[in-house]
C-alpha cells in the first residue's frame, strides 16, 4: 500500500516561509492525485491545496491563494507545499493525502484514503 511521510514543518515568524515535503512510497504514487490538508486543535480538516497526477491542475483554498504553491516531483515520489507570507492563522498540523484511483484534485477530505502522520507548522506574530 501507499505510505506518506511529511516533513519540513517547524516554527516561523509571521511573514516567513516554509516548504513542506511529502515522500510517498508505493508504486501508485505517480498515478494519483494528492493534496495537503491542515487541522488546528479543536477544528476539522481543511483542504489547503490539491494537485493532479501530472501536476497540470492545482486547486487552492481561498485562504491560501497567492501565498501557497503545491507541486510535485514524480521522479522523486515527492509532493511539496511552498508556504510564503505565513500568518498565525496558518498554524496547524499539516497532512499529506493521496487518492489512489482518483481522476482529479479536490479539497474534500473524503476523496483521500491515504494519509501521512502530519507535520506541525507554527506561525508566531
């Protein structure tokens, strides 16, 4: 089965940047849409950004448009989330997710059946 491992989280000042990585293992990585979600304490999961198998189409939550960029390097089995202009409201546990057999990239968590363990992002003002 596909397994996902996130990395790159940490603490940053408001206005700073972080780059999250999601390393996938399993043969299906290059054939499925993937996405980033986040979940703050006491809140539900929020779709942040999604990307199609080949990376040609991306979808972003309104709250991160213009600040975050999702990308993938299928040769390295890795997906990225470049986060710029970070704000305290971005503080969350960030999760990588994959949708084996999917045909598009959405921000609905119900589409995603494979999840990483999460990486914490903390933004201080």
